[in-house]
């Protein structure tokens, strides 16, 4: 061993930060929140941290029958009234643009149970890497491409393009089965019973809960605190924007 080799410092131990991300794919704030989280993780690439992100399902439109879809503008007009819709849409579009996203106005609202099932399957098959790829594809399909993700052919295309399955027949067989219907339902029920009433809702490290779209800086500060206390071996004090996780999920 040379003198230079003997003085090399060992690689720091990377601490795994588990993030549970509750979302509904028809929620524009979840689309934005995911982009903000990914930006924050990239901004913390210098830290001795690695991230395990698991997306879990949430249903905002519990009363909407499966297989039913409606234009987003029509849905919002029924919910808020025509006068307020344009202002609300412009507000969301502005927030999206601030993080580098664009939202199509002629989008579709539906109950995306099958998309949640495919996302759950993705996590089982390929962990966060495959699931995150599929989830990003779903969000882009909804908000950038303005497609109906309750549509069978759209679901097949998303699964194939994300590399979740290899053939159309395989995806269709999955959709025709009952696979992951039970676990999706249980995860939705567990979220509500634990106090989750809206999304995006993130649980970080099993301790801190963040509700709604947060600034990138909020995540960066939290991750840097986690890294600092990991290196020092000390406990993390409460973070301003985060509240204690309500219950174990």
C-alpha cells in the first residue's frame, strides 16, 4: 500500500431515509410536490444520505365510481363554481411553473384505482426505482398529456413505457385480476385512520409529517439536519414545517 493510499479516508456510511408519500394521481399538488421532493434530493447529493421513497395511495374522490371520468374544468366548476375556477387554475399553474412544470387545462379527473394497483406492483417488483419511474409516468400522463388514466389502453401504455411489464397481455392480465386490490384498499384505509385527510402527505423517517406542497428549502433543511445528526450521533430536534407523525403507518 502506498503512502497516498494509506491516508485515504473511508467512505462515509450512508444513512437511509425512508419517505412514505401519500398521493392521488389526479391531484395537481401531488404532481408538484413530487417534483419539489426530487429537486430537494438532488440538492442534497453531497450528503451521506440515501433515500427510499414509497408512494402509497389516497382517494380524494371517494364518491366517484370506478371507471367514471370527467373533464377537469367541468369537475372544478361543479365544485367551486365557474367564477372561481379560472383563478384557482391560474394559481395552481403558477406554482407548477415555479418548479418547472406545465399543467394542461384540458385534463381528465377520474378514480385511478388501477394506476394505484400498478404502482404498488411496481414497488414489489423493483422497489423505489421502478415505482418512481412509473409514478412519474402517471403524473406526466395526467397533467402534461391530459389523458384519462382510468382508461385501459392508457394504463397498458404507461406500464409498458415505464418498464413495469413486458407485454400488453401481461398488463391486461394484471388489470383483469384482483392482484393488489386488497393492499391498495388497506393502505388507503390506514392513511385515513391515521389522520391523513389530504395529499400530498409525506412521512419522513417515520417521525416527521409534512402536509401539502412545501418549499424545496424545507426538505433540504430537514435532510441536512438528518445528515448532521447522523454524523454526530445525536437526536434530531423538531423541524419548523414538520409535525410529529400522527401514528405508525
